[in-house]
């Protein structure tokens, strides 16, 4: 999640990572002030090989597997992952897993 925050942002990006434990569940959030993601693309983000269409200047190398793999691992640990994002404002990816 941190690599994506760096990858899909301009130089000088600000990234905040927060951790908390509530009701025996670990909550981790990675927030950035990068390019952000339009709502129409957010539903597909965790689909393997899906990449958000970007302008020529914003094209980045990758295969579209990182978020799909993250979701798989988090789900296998009994957790969930979610995103809040707006174009031009950045993104916050949060996952929650049980503390066992």
C-alpha cells in the first residue's frame, strides 16, 4: 500500500500510516495526497490485472496484481480492505484484521 502511495503520486507526496487496535482487531490505514482514484474505478481496484487508466504522463510500470494479492492475503486472515479516494485529493487504503 505504501509503494502504491509513492508510485501513484507526484514528487513531494505526503503519506500517513496509522495503526490502532479496536475490539481485538488491528486497523492499518495508509493515506496519501496523490493523484486519487475516480469512483468509477474504485470498484475494480481489487480485481487482478486491473489498472486505473492514466494519462501518458501518469503511466507507471506494473501488472495490476498488488491490490488483488493484498486483498487475498487480508481475506485469508479473516480481514477486509477498503478504499476512500477522490481524484486530485489522494487515497486512503485501510485494512482490518483480527488480532489472534
